[in-house]
C-alpha cells in the first residue's frame, strides 16, 4: 500500500489540473498560434508560467485504484499488475483468464 500522503498529493494535483484546464488550454492555443503577434504570444507564455506547477497534467501520476501503487500500472484496468493478477485469478475480472490454460 502506498503512503497516504503520496496518494493525497496526487489527488490534489488531479483537482488542480481540472480546475485550471480551460485557462491552460486557452493560453497554450494563443502561445502556439502562428497568426498571433509575438507580444501576445510572450504575454500568454508569461501567464502560463504564473500558473501553479501542479496544475500541469504532466505532473499527475497514474496510480492503482486499489492499492495506490505507482509502478506497473495497467491503464485499461486502472490497476497495478499485482492487483490485476490477484483479481484475475479470483475470477473478478470478466473475460480475463490465465494464459497457460
């Protein structure tokens, strides 16, 4: 089980990403638009730099829904490889079975 503080920190980052998503996409579109003047692009980049670092979606870590483990994450299931294997062997994941059978 992952540390509670690490899970809470990641959840906080997820909330910040959703809060600033609209503003961030608007500023990024201005900064990357070729039709906008250079001064407006620089202004958009300055405003983008002033946003909190944790509002960037790159800083969010994929974690297992069951245990919070950050490594071995399988995106399709939302679980780590260990949790996915346990649930699959118990028969709790429909359509998944052991490969050697």
